C-alpha cells in the first residue's frame, strides 16, 4: 500500500509539472481531448484524460505540538522551631579527707676509724761515670778536577735552493654578451571596482526591566531569661600541726699527726770538660778564569728584493634579466542559468520515438522552459509519452585570454679587472757580525780556611741533694650527733559549701515578615538598522607595458697569463758550531776525620724506699628510722543534676509554587492532497520506472511557463 501511494504521488507530481502551468486547465482550454492522442504524460494509456492530470486539494488534520503551561503545585517546606527540654546530667565532684601514713627512711651516721698505710719514697743518690764521646775534626786538601768547555767556531756550508722565475704568455678567448633592448607591449587586465550599497536589517534586542515582588520570610528572634542555679564550691582552710623531726648537729675535734719531709739542699762541685775552639787561617789558592772578548767578522747573506707587476684579467659576472612571455588563461566571465529538461521513464518499451518533432529536436526537446514550441502533432505526442521535469542549470561563459608572464633568466658576462703580482729577486750582501770568543787567564786569591783545636776547662756545677726531717701538724675532724626537735607545720585542708547564681538563658522565637524584592526581567524588542555593504564589479582595462629583452652577441678578447718555471741555485751559508775541550784545575776539598775522647760525668739516680704511716678516715653507717605524716586524699562523688537544653524541632508545611510544564496541545493544520484520474494501476507501466520518479523530487521541480508542453495551448 505504501509503495502504491508513493507511486501515485510521484505520478501526480510529474503530471502537474508537465501540464499544470500550460494554461489549458487554468484558462478553460482543454489540455487533452478524449478522442485525441495523449498530450502529456500518456494519460490515454490509463483511460479518458478528461482534465489536465492530477488535482490538488487541502485536508484539515489535527497534530500534537509541545507548549509550556504554567501550573501551581504544593511543595512541602520544612521549618524549625526551638523547644526547651530538661534532662538529668551526672556531675562529678572531689571530696577531701586526711589520712595518717607511716614511712621508713635511712640515715647515714658518720664514724671515725684508723688504718696503717704503706707508701714509697723516691730518694736521689749521686754517682760519677767515665763517658766516651766522638769529635769530628776537619782536614783541608788540594784535589785536581777535570771539566769540559764548549768552544764555539763558524763553518761555511754550501746550500741549494729553488727560485720561481715568472714569464708572460698572451691567449685569445671568445665570450658571449647579452645586449639588452626594449619593446612596448599592450596588456589587458581586469580590475575589481567596489560599489557601496545599504540595506535595511531587522534585529531583536533583549531589554531588561525591574519589577517589585512581595516576599515572605521567617526570622528567628532571640529572647533572654534568667534562671537560678545551685552549685558547690570546695573552700580551702589552714590548720597548724606539731611535728617532731631529727637534726644532725656537727661538732669539731682537733687531732695531732706526725709526717716525714724530704728537705732539699744544694752543694757546689768542680767539673772538668773539653771544648773544641775554631780558628781561621789564610791560604793562597790559584784558579782559572774564562775572559770573553769580541771580534768583528765579515758575513755574506742573501736578500730577496720584491718586484711588483700589474696585470689585466677578466672575471665572469652573472645577473638576472626579466623576460616576458604570453600565457593562455581561461576565465569564467559570468554565466547564466538555463532551464533544461530531464527525461523521465518512457511510457512503453517502444522507446522515445520522437525522431522528428515540430521543433526539429529529438525526444525531450519540447521547447524547454523558455520556448513556446510544443511536442509536435498528435502522432509525435503519442510517441513522447514519458513525463519531463525541468531544472535550472548554470552555464558558464568561458573566455580564453593571453596574459603576460615575467620570468628571470641568468646571463653571464666578462668584466675586465687589474691585479698586482709580487715576485722576488735574490741579492748577495756583506755585513760585519760581532763574534764573542773566550781566552783563559790564571789568577790567585787568598781563601779563609777554618780549623779546630781542643781545650780542657773546669767549672763549678750545683748539685741538689735531700735529707729527711720528721714534723708534726694539727688537723680538724668534723663529727655529727643526732638531736630531736619539734616545729609547728601548717596543713592545707578544704570543706564543701553550697552557693547559688543567676544564669541567663537565651531562646529563639519565630516571626514571619514581608519585604519587597526587586526582580530583574527582560523582554524582546524588534528594531531596524541600516547596514552598509560593498559589492565588487569587474572592469576590463588596457595598458602599455615596457618589456626588457636581450639578444646574444659573440666577441673575442686577448689576455696575458703569467706562468712560473723553477731554477736551482747554490749559496754559501755560515753555520755556528761548537766543539768540546777537556781542561783541569786544582780545587780545595775539606774532609772530616772522627776522633774518640773520654770525660768524667756526675750523674744522679733515684732509688725507691718503702715507709708506713697511720691514716684516720670517716665511715658512714646506715640506720633505719620510722616517721608518721598526714596526707590529704580526694574522693570522687557523682550526683544527678537536672539540666535544661534547647532543641530545634522540624515543622513541615505545604507551599504553593508556580512551575512551567511542557504539554502536548492539539493544533489544526492544512495538508495538501494530490488526486489522480481513476486508472487501473495493474496496467500502469509507470510503476516499472518508479525509481526514476524518486530521483526527481516534487519540491525541486520548477514550474513550467504557460504553453510549454501541451498540444492545445496554441503553441
């Protein structure tokens, strides 16, 4: 059913496109008679055409559209109210009481005791000892010494060297020169000329405005009241208690002690010792000296004298020369839109059949959109059964032009330049060179020589000795005795007292108030404005352009080339050399000889002696004692006390709120309905070419002009 309905709609559209605007039906004429052949779309194949294809009628239908509707809803709102409630609270307090406790403590009681102590004493004992020692005695002798001297001398050596001798040759060279010349060429170019225009434009503006809206709000107002509360206070007080305590009272005793002291004393002892005494003697010494002297010696040397020459040469210079050529360019100079017919499916399998029509064109060329030509006679029209649709096609206006194009070519030219070369010639010259030489001279000098001799001398040496003496001394010993004493001690105690106080209690009450709140809203306004815009128009202009061109010419030139040949020469060169000579000289040499000697030395050695003595010392003896003391102890007591507290209780109420709801609203619209003549679809060949109709939509088919395709339009 769906495919049949679609085929009927496409068929009606094609018939309407082919004959709906031909003027026959609309003007009262007949588009196709019952007795004649089919004029448009092959209506005779399905029965009597009667009218002009399909007709359009409008039917009223109801559709559902979405629309926002404002409704009022009840929304639950929760508010909080304060309520005062009472509960029992556990309060903990400390109750003081006094306890008597016993404590054991230890006291150290000092006692004096004596003991015998053994100690060692170091006693100095003098003695004499023979000692052997070694002395270094210097001895000076003359020793012959050999040494080497480098004696310089000059030697003449023959040297071979190579010289580059320049010579000049003349050569000929051919080169190509680009000779520029100028031509005047006429050039056509296109210019885009701007044209200023204006148009009226409508736009919408969102304009804000403010409205005052009444708003209800709730305020929590605090209310303060006073309550009386009882509380307990722990009040401290002081009592005096008699306490017994022990005190260690020190006292002093004097005791006598005997001790031994080593008393030092000094004695003078005569001692002999040996001394090495140095003395100096003058000794004559002969030595050799190298005395330098200078001589002037003639020396030949070679000097290279520079000789400058000027030469002319050519270098190659490259440059870019613009070259203009003509290039063919194709442009679209602005086309036009033409109405072209698109062939639909044929009515039967007999083909087109329009070999010759009234317009002289094949099938489908029934005049087009702008022509008043018909589709031929009745016989030709019966063969042109397929429906024809028309569409606008852009036809470009293609124009071919010659446009000048400039490119750059690289040219090469020879440019002369001058350069200078420097060559060297050798010349032999003579100069006097100072040469330093040495001659030997013998000289004599007095040298101080140090010698030593041994002398025996005596001296008084102090010797320290000791003797023992017994002495006595008094020393003080501190002792302790225990005494019992009493004292008044203050003891801190507490007692419980009950007191009252006023406590402020704050509660909250709810009040409802109203206020005007500004609400920002907007409304849409339509306004107009003049907008300037620019369009571009194309203009063809011409101009004369100067084109630079070049032609090549061949020329010849001569240039000099400098070349070099090698020549070998010899010369005598002075070379400074040295030779080694061995010579002798007398050198004084001092050596040391070892001698052993003896001497008497006084020494002291320490000997250890053991002695005893009585030593008094104090020992602490621990004693355990007992004492009583009072301690204040606090007991924890728990009581139940009533307490008031504030609770926020939620209260739920219903509140009206405006809400926008999207609902489906029925709407009445007009729908076009296309009706076709009563035909038998079983025999309709159009169903076979249904895909062709689907490729040409009804919306995109342009309306034909009056008299474009019917046989009775007077065309």
